[in-house]
């Protein structure tokens, strides 16, 4: 532990009194304060030393904070049965992409397919539809006009889960659609522009429900939950938000923090700086949508999705330097990430 | 044999009286009842034990039921001659794809090309045409308007075989085209929306003929042939349909069942749950169309097509976990499937 | 030699008097009659037995007929110098592709780039332009309207060589462009629809010149030069055509025959039946255009182009069964073909 | 040293008095005259012989001329920190592509992403936008109309660096945009048509500034700086231009010369004639834009960018013959180039 750094809330501490380490060795578990970007200058890279605490002692220590471990995710994964068909794996509705940002929909939809979804339909302006189909023939599209018809005839109810946000824009049509989707009360992952719509229309927040997962990066988080002075305060804001609106929040970054409505906080342990690249968040949206569509519980879809995304990025970075990793590489390694997870003995 | 489970029709049996096995060992051949999804909960995974029945004894046992074996397909495959040219391998017409589902045409056409067709033309709305050509430069397209001209001038007769259905829609234009195609009496594979058109226009069923292969999944089957209480009854419906309309029917699923107009029933033995993914059926349509165009008899095109499709999926699943297999992976392994088939000694 | 088969012209011979061999062993050189499809039923697969004729004896035997050998092509290949730039390798103009057949332009242009061309511009209807650029970002496009402007301002003169035909259509605009191109007297390869334009407008044949290479398949050949009773007669027609119009003709097929204006006939020795697939000819057009642009003499561009095309197809068929080879695979192996050629010791 | 060839300016020398060598061996450093295309016929391939000059002696020899060495670039490369996010790596604005040349934007944007940029937006006509997104889902686009709105609202200021030129055209709209960009005084790389715009509108040259990098090939250089009688004179013109307009100039070719405003001249040592292919320059523009966006100083971005580009081309040419290297191959090897650079011990 760098001398002077507090273990949880380091806010208000005097920076010059804290050692700035290049490396920090810590026993068994990282301290909470290690999870925040503002303390990186004090801890540098940190490493865990296993002091062989008894597993039962660990289980019995009540704490709301934990780190995702590979073996936890391994246990979450569903197995496919012989007679399962594409209906078993659900039909996801992805609201993503616009004329200038159609690629965001491609990335999310492809990630969903590589994560096991049965069928996927992208709801987006018709000009952007051709882009999806040229790049990803396995996906279907539906235009805003067709969507309105479907809503009227009640046939919009065929979808098992919803993903909304990547590159979709924040106009009136999009705002109305986000509202409609939340009212449907289906499992949903809300990202990017769908979050920005919530930020601009705070009254929509009351439509959030326990099957909703929000996946903001720092700026998007501030738009929906406000600014914080430091990492610890931001985490408290995030916990309060999950509690107040009864939804799951994933604050993306190194060691992404996941807050659940019941007060638990889980930090991710996979991923690397090569994933700080255009479209990386769109890929996460696609993976979580896919798991929701396959019937994973929202909490499980979040934990497995966040971990798989980081692991796929780690496998991509085994082959490429961090500068050269692009989001398509993360998608290309989702299959390897599933295999890697399952290869682990329990 | 799980105690209590009947060997053929298990309909009306009392579920609580039947053992629910995790694994079932059976002698030489699986029982018919093992083929139906509703009995999976009784048999679990089943395995064959070879009790060395004399081959001649097997051949002499009259039965309408059989399982496709790799060596049967190996024997069916044609060989190419030195001076064969693209005309030798036929020109397929594929009616597939629409503005919102152009990708279905891409998948079917690519599968056809990878299975050896000489030329392929996709008949679809002109907006969807650019999608095909961007993704698959080897394919040609023709719009509905051009098609009408061709029909009038008689030049629509250049095609050796027809594939219809994937993502084509079920509007009036499409219905008229399906009717025209059936009237042409060419070898044809009918799938997806083309089946739905038959379901909505039952009088078109009278146009079916012995060179037509229908490839419905469960829901599409119900639309053309009606519902059944269980797997055995559904198989009887399927047999009756093939008999009544003199056509081949492939009911897709694990152990796809193939019924021929002469009463024979053949179950497929290749494939895996990773193939329960968007577009997998479109790939099968493309493979069968390709074999028909190359001059395979309808029965042979069906058996070889269904087996190759499953085998390509099995080879894809050797490299990827089931969740991550997408239809493009099945297409990418068609070449390996042909090689694998031929590698087998007879 | 199968008993009864004549060594050159087998026309008029009585079929039942000729042995139908599965394999034919022949000394040092194949006989001319082995080159024709109509004699394949007599020779089956033929194999050469080296009887160690003295090389000088071979050289001194005057003959107009020869077979391309790898070492000949190896010697033709140019080497790149340190300060060579993209201007050194020429700017090719490719007239190919239309709304329904844009993919043909993609295949030809990609083959040209993989064969070493400096720059390539595709002249085609503007709707088809986007297809090229989505698939092949290295290529530029120009619409018919822009082309007319360029012609008027004289700036159409920047191109080093011309390729015309794949998927271009045979309308009035296209006919006028083919005429304009021939008048420019640049090195040119004429294929597919450009050949069909010549077939429909025989007076354009007078514009052919010694830097023009025609690459018809059998049907296209018949449209420009007429029908023949058998392979030998067809070869005579081809020789006469090359002589009369002072141009090079490549009649594509197994053992493609190349006739030069000076009376020589060269048969190709590379290639396989897996290349009997949609777009294979477009790839050849691209390779020859590329070599012409790089300053190869028309004769050399033809021999090297035809041989490289077949060799690339052979390398593709090393990895894939014949059924599964598609034209994109041939393109992907052009690089390997160049390496394979150069790897050979002379 | 070939007898008769001068070591620096060989202009006005009598060609017949100079030895024309196939190979030249030289001590420790190449002579300046070896860098010019017009002297290649005298030196042939040149090779350095290490005569073990003392490193300090080398350092103390004042010279304005140097050759980029791998170890220099290795030292320049930034390292990524754990909490770096896509904002850390900047948002580049790329003005490139038009209806007929959209591919140029694809190549530059893809190269930028493979070199580590956080986000990239392509400013181009809306018709060309779909091409980008179909090919490169990680990129965003903005049309000219949207750009004008952004300029008016001040929101165009979000970009960290600018790249302009590849395939953008030289019309009035484009000219106005180049002017606007230069007025923004952001780090910028100016190539291709943006250079042609400067050549046609010489008064814009006064807007150049020390964070601008111009990357002309020979013809583009002549349009902005005039013609020279030989390589030495051209280098002097280039030095003067950098001095007069206080900007960096990269004259592309074998041994690209880089002139800095302070009078230094650096020659590149990576690259090969396989890179003389359509779009190769667009790739360089993308790499330099990417490094500028990530906060590299303009001088460092230039040196590292030029060297990486050549090294990526060398790695591509390890796998493919020179004829078959296309620009997409260079992009595909940017990751390997970063790895190769870092693998070197210092």
C-alpha cells in the first residue's frame, strides 16, 4: 500500500503526502482505492500476493465489493442442448446506427451474433440498412417507418431483448423509440446515444426497471448521474443511481465498475488499454444484448458480458500491439474467449 | 432403451412412467422415437453399439427408415472432367432477399458458389442488388422489372435450377413469381418465405412436382402441412405431404427428416446446435440449389446437400464454440466438408 | 496414341473405329489433337514420357505449335527497380460492370492490382461505382458522363492500357465506348460483353490492331468468328482470325489456345476444372490488363497472363476441392503464383 | 563511390564520364547523392560497410543530413497507461474521398485506426459516406452540409488533428474547407488533392504553420514548389519551402526526404518498390494523422509515420512478391511494424 494512500475514499487527501509508486504489491485482494483512475499515479501497476487465506474465511467476510473472477463466469455459462433451435436463443432488437454512424450497428450486431444470439434485427434509418447487410449478411434490418407499423399491429412483441444506443442519434424519433422500448419492460441494455437521450430527458429515468442495464463511459455517466470530485465519490453516485432507479449500471473503463440494485459492486478484471478504440463500447452492447436474448438473467448477462468483452480484447492484444487493436478484432476473439473460459478447470 | 419409451410412436404414453436417461446405449441402429425432439428428455444423448450384424442381413431387412451415412454421400458425389466449363455446372436462379433482408440472398448465393455452381443470378428488388454485389462479386443480379421482360421474351429459360425463399418477402409480386417458377417445372428448392407463400395460397400446392424440394423449419412446416401433437405424428404428416404432392420435404432440425414421394424417410446424422443461428437455413438452400444446377437428381441433391450442410457446420464447430458459429462460418467450411467426404475410404 | 485417333485433324473420322482410352501415354510432346475437347473421350487423361530428345533437336524442329512452359514465363517477368513509382507501372482503364453485374468489375480490378498495376480506374454507370469502392478501396471509378467530358478535353489520354468487357452490357453507350477505345490504338484486352459488341457490330472488327488481345470463351468466339464442326476446325478459324485482323486471340478452356498474328499457336499448360466458375474470365482480363499497363509487350502479357491465371487457380485448388474454388480464390493466389514462378531455377 | 559521381550535387556533371555500377560499397554512411533517383543509374544498389567509426565522433560531426534508424523511432514511441481511454488517443478529422474516389478515405481511415487513434470522422460527400461505413464500421462520417453547421455552432473544435487530401477533389467546397482547416491551426497532414488545392491557390500557402506536414509525391511537389533540374536541386527547393513556410515537407519516393523548418533533412530507410501501388500514399496520411491525434509532436509524427509506413510495406513484401502487394496489405502489417519496432533491443 503506497504510504499515505487511503484504502477506500482518498478524496480530500493531500497529494504531496502520498508516495507515488511504480509498482504496488498487495495481499490477496486489491484495495477499493486501487480501482479509481485518480489513484493510478500513487499505485502504479499493482500486483496481488496470494497469502493463502482460507477460502471459507474469504466467503464469510461480508462485503459489498468484489472482483469478477474467471471461474465465476465459467459457472454462469449456459450449455446448448441437441434440439435447441434458433428460437431457443432469442431474437434481439438492436436500435443503433444512423446515416453517419451506421458502423456502430454493424459492430454491435456482429458481436451479438458471435455471442450466440438466435436472430438479430437492427432498427435504423433505411439508408443505413444497406450498410448492415453488406457487412453482416446474417442480420436483418427494419426502418423507422416499418417499426411504427409493427408497434400499431402489436407485432413488435416478438423480440426477446433490446439493445439501444450505439450511433443512433438523439433526435425526436429516437427519443420516442427509447421511451416505447422502456415501456415494453423487456430485458434491455442501454448505451451511448440512448443514455444521452435519458440525460436530456430525465423524466424517462422513471421508466427504468430491474431488467435494464446501463453501460455509460465517464462522460455519459456524468450526463445521467452528475459529476463527482473523484473516483470514490463517483462510485457512490453510481451505487445510488442503481438503488434509486432499480437498474444495473456498468461504468466502463479500466476495472469497469458494476453496481446492482441490491447494493453490490463488482469490478471487472479483464481488458487492456488496446481496447480504448472507436466502437469498443458498441461491441459490449452487442454481447450483453446477445446474452439477454438467450435468457441469461440481467445480472449474469452483465457480469459474463463485461468479462467476455475484456477477455476477447486481451486475446486480441496477444496477437497485436495495443495501438493496432480495433473493435473488429475484439469481435473476432469472442469465440476464443468462450473457449478460453470453458477450458479452465474449476 | 429407456424403460417405458416406445420405439416408434410414443404419442399418448404417460410421461411419468418413462425413465428419463442422461445417456442411452442402443444396438446397431437408433430407434425411430429417438429422432423426435419430444423424446429427448427420455433418451438424453444416445450412442450406438455395433453388434456386428451381417451387412447382408441389414440390407435385406425391408424398412422405409434410414440414417444418412457418410459413405452413401461419398458415392453420390460427381467428379469433374478436364474439359468441363462453367456451363457444365449450370446457371442457378435464386429468388431471395429484399430491402430489409438482402443478407439472406448473400448467404444462399455464396453457399451455392462454394458448392460448385457454374453461374448464379439473384432475382430481387434493385435496392437489394447492390448489397449482393458488394459482398459477393461472383454473383449477378436481376431486378423484378428485368425479370418480367425476360419472361415475356422467353429468355428466362436459361436457368438450370431454381432456389426460392430466403428473405424474399411474401407480397403480391413475390407470390406471382413463385407461381411462375413452379409452372416452369424446373428442379427447385423452396424455403422460408416461398414456403410461407405456399402456406397462404394453398392452391399453389397443386403446382408442386417431383423435382421440387421443400425445406421448412418447424413453424414453416406447420403453415403448409398443419400442426401435430408430437414428433411421430408430425413425421406422418410429412410423409403424407410428400406422397400427396409428389415432392421431397426436408423438415429441418437436429436429425432433419427427409421424406420422399415413394414413402422413404431418411434422417440426417450430421450437424450440431451451433448451427441454430440466423441464416443457417439460407445456406442449405444455396447448397441444394447448387447441386440441382450441377445436374444432381433431386433426391441426391437433397441427401448430399443436407449432409454437407451439417458436416460443414461440424467442421466450423471444431474451431469455434457453438455460441460463436455464424452462418458465414458454415459457408467457409463447405470446401472442407467436400474434402472430408472424399478423404474417407469406401 | 489411341488407335484410330489422328494426330492433328480428327474431323470426319469414324468414332466407333477409335479406341476410347482412360489414360494415354505419349512421347515427349502431346499431339495437337489432344488439345481439343472433342477428342477427350478418346485420350482420357494424357501423360508425357520424356524420351530425352536432344534440346537442340527440339529447337531445330520448325513448328507453329507449342505449349507454354513455366520456365518461358519465368524469363518474361520484369523486375522492379528501387526508384520505380506507381507511374512506372501504369494506369489502367477498365470498362466493366453495370448495375446488375458490378461484381465483374471488382474481380477484374482486384486481379489487376494483385498483378502489379500502378493505378486502376473503372469506367461504369455511377450506381455500380459504389460497389467497387466498398469492395476494393484501392480502385477509382469514373462514370459515363465524366468519361464523355474527359474525351472532349483530351484528358482520356492518361491511360497506359485498356481492359474492356466483364459485365459491361452491350447497349449503345457501351458500343460507342468500345469504338472510341479501339480508335485510341492503346494496348487493350477485349473480353465478354466487349466481344459480344464486336459480334453484333462486325464493322468494328476493322479497328482491331496488333496490340489488341481478344479473350473469348467458346460461345463468344462463335459470335465473332463463326461456328466450327470440331476442335481442329475451330483452331483454324482462330488462326485465320488472328491473321486477318492482326490481333491476338485467346480461346479460353482447358489448354486455352493462343493465336498470334504471325501464325504461331501456343497452348496453355496450367489450370484445372475448379476454375470453371463465375468470374474466372474476369480475373484473366484483369491480369492481362495489368501486365499491359506495366509495359509488357502484348504477346508477353498474353502468355504470362494466361499462364499466371491458370497457376493461381492450381494453387487455389491445392487448398480447396474443385467444387469450392471461386474466382476470389484465384485472385488471392496471384501473389503465390508470381512467387512460385520465380522460385523455379532456370 | 562510382568514379566521376559527385558526393552531393551531381547536377551539370557529364554523364559519360561517370562509372555506371551495378553495386556500390560505401563506408559507414551513404553519400547525399545516393539519395536521388537520377543517380541510381550510377550507383546501382548501394551497401554500407561499417568501418567502426567511434559513435561519439559521429555524434560530434555537425550535419544537417541524416538517415532514420530503427532505434530512433523505437525511442519515439509512446506507451499506453492503464486508465487511458479513447479520448486520450484523440479524435481525428479526415477530409478525404469523393463519389469516384471513396476508397482513398477508407484506406487512410483504416490506417489511422490500426495506428492507435481513439476516434476518426471522415468529412466527405454523403454518397461516399456509405462506402466508408460498409468497409470500416469503426469510422464515423460527416457530410459537407453537416460540417457547415458544425462550423457555425463552433462544435468543429472537438478534433485533435486533421488529415486532408486523399481522393477529396479540388472543387470550390473542398478549397474552402482546406482554408478553414488551416485557419484552425491544428496539427495537420496535407496530401494529394489538398496539396493540389494549395498548388492552384498559392495564397493559401501563407496559412501554413509549424504543425503542418505536407506529403507530396514528385508531381504534387512540383505543383506547390516548382520544377527542378535534378534530385539535388529538388532537395534544395524542398529545404527552402520548409524554411519559407515554416512547415514540414515529406517528398515521397524511395528514400523519402523529410525537411524540417530548422533546416534539417532526414531520409527514410524503410520501404520497397512493392509500395509503388494505388493508395500507398493514403495509408501514410492515415498513419501520420493518427500519431498527431495521439499527441505526438509534428516532427515525431512525421519520422515515426514515414518509417512505420515503410516498415509495414517491408513486412507485407516478406509474404508477397512486389507485384502483388496492395495498400490494404500495408495497413494489415501496421500492427506487425509496431511489434517489430518494439522487439528491437536498444
